[in-house]
């Protein structure tokens, strides 16, 4: 088996014949549980992919994964063509900022 770079296997779902029906994966490189990705990959080629945010998790159910990857890859290419190679950097910076502890205000004197 290949080494998993991004995923940990959380569960193997089996059918009545004890055959693996799906594997449930969780993002292994995420420090916080809320917002980390999960994927339920079924034997038939479908993937239920989303985040573990509560109470309204985001998700998408895909049964033609290769086609969707090709579409998203082209969308990224077009975005970089129109917005420049730094497209997406501001989003990554926002995600990095969320990982930092909140700033603390020290020694403030209120004058009224």
C-alpha cells in the first residue's frame, strides 16, 4: 500500500458479506477538528467530500471524480490567467491568520 500524505483512515464500512463497501477518510494534516476535510469513498467510484464544520457542514457528492478534477484544474488555470499567478494567495493568508492565537491588548488606559 502507498503512504498516505493527507488522509487517515477513520472507518472501513463493510457489507453483509464482510466486503469493504466504503472507506471513510479524514484529513491528517489539520490541527483543528472543525473545518478539516473528510471523504467517504465508495466501491462504486462515488465520493462524498466535505468539511466537518457544525452545524452546517459543506459537502459535495461526486461520482465522476476524474471529470470534476479536470474541470476544477481548468478553472484554476483560467483564474490564474485572469487574476495572475498569485490567485488564491489571499485566501491562504486568511487561513494562516486563523491559525495564529488572537492578539492580546496589554496596558491600555481608558481616558473618559
